[in-house]
C-alpha cells in the first residue's frame, strides 16, 4: 500500500462483482493526475498497467 514517505505504492479505488481489482500506482515524485492504473480481472490473471 502507498506510504508517501516511502515513495510509491498502491491505492485501491475500486473493485467489481467478478473479483476485479483497480488501483492507482501512486508515486511520490509524480503528480496524482499522472499516476497509472493497475488492474487485474481475477486473482489468476497478471496485473495490467493502464496509463491514464
């Protein structure tokens, strides 16, 4: 999870009914409106990074 004093981490902002998980990939040195989203659609899937 994200700890600002450590630099980077994940902030969960959503989920869905089919076990999907959605997070901001937070980075202390990057403006929040530039953070990418990381997601996976179920626990067996790899993570996907989506640049916003």
